[in-house]
């Protein structure tokens, strides 16, 4: 199964049609979306060749909406999921959606998440990350999460040297945990960063990446403005996370084509398989 995760950058219908065409061209079967425009979701599904879409508010294309705030969404093929929800607690419900997807005789959970905006340190991102961590650790069974985490700041080849903007130990946290517990190199959950897992399965590629980018990022999914927006820093804010039940065959970061289609984030795709007997 080819899974995609993509921050669409809240585009209108014309740009979303191009984005959907790219999704179709890349053969994505399950798409985890961040910052979707609710008024463009029907175009996305049609252009991508998918069958259904769900959002955290239950919005369906064509129905009245309260504003057009960017939101998380999940789109896919086959039967529309019946169990759909959003991140509980103080977190913004528009930033995360999850669904239970049927597979063979069983099912698994999929989720899409987008961290709050803002450059540098921001405790709102920590609060959302902690809420997401609690949810992830409560999920029973196989799980796939697509996320624009606005992290890490340092995507070092050595997981112990990965750093987020709101890393545990930062004095501004006053002793509290940071968002690294969810999106750092040593998170407090059992999901794996699919790209890191794939690199470790291919030692030659991992070594070549470490030589080319000794302090990271391992891949580029976004360019962040720095120094009063005069420069840009390459980041890997976007990732697909998978539970141990899934095997990862390949992961791709498609930045150039994604930007040409109207986003400012890469389309991340992962080819994963799962033994349906464990579902």
C-alpha cells in the first residue's frame, strides 16, 4: 500500500486539482492531508482518483462550513471509514483527524496531524504534541500517522542529536516536557519514523546521506524563513510514522513536484505492507 502525507497549503480549487493529479500520478492509495481547504476537498478526491474523504468536523464537500479554516483530512480508496474522530482535550480539533480503515478481515488506525504555526519556540506546539502523544499511546493495534510537526529543527543522522524547537530541557519550558517526546529522535511512543527506518534498512544510503548532510536534514520537506526572512533553512518537518506491524519498503520526499503543484511542503510517500493476520 502506498501512503502519502502532504500539507496542501490551503489552496483553492484550481491548485487543489493539480495537487490531486500529482497524488494520482504517484499512485497514492491512502492520503493523510494537512492544511486542506474544506471547499476544495471534493476536487482533491476526484483528481486523486480516491473514493472518500473524512475530516475532524465531519465536513463533506458541498456542505455549509463555519469559515474555511485549514484542516486535517484523510482520503482513500474502498469503503469510507465509519469510525472517525479528532484529537481530544485542549488541542484544536481541526489539526488532527483519525479513522479506522478496513483491510482484509481486519482494520488499522490512520491519522493526520498538523502542528500549530509559528517560527521558533512555541508552547502551543508542545501542548498539541503532548495531547497527540497521549492519544498515540492509547491506540490499540496497527497505526499510521502522517504529520507536519514543525519539527525537528535539527534532523541529525544520529537520533540522539535530533533537536526540536521546544526540546525537553529548554529553560523556557521551566522543567516541563517538550515536543521531542512525540517528534524527537527518541520519542516516548512505539511508532517509527518511516524514513529513518528505511534508511537504517539501507546502510549504504544512510551512510551516503550522513556524509552529504552530516548534521541533517535527512531529506527536505520544507524551507523555513530565517534571519528576518532573508534566508531559508531546509527542514524535514513532514514525516510518516508507522507502528511495528508495518514493514517499510520505500520512502520518497517529492519536494519539487509538490511545490510546482502549489504547496510549500513535500509530498511524502511510503510503501508499506502489513501481515493482515495481525489486524
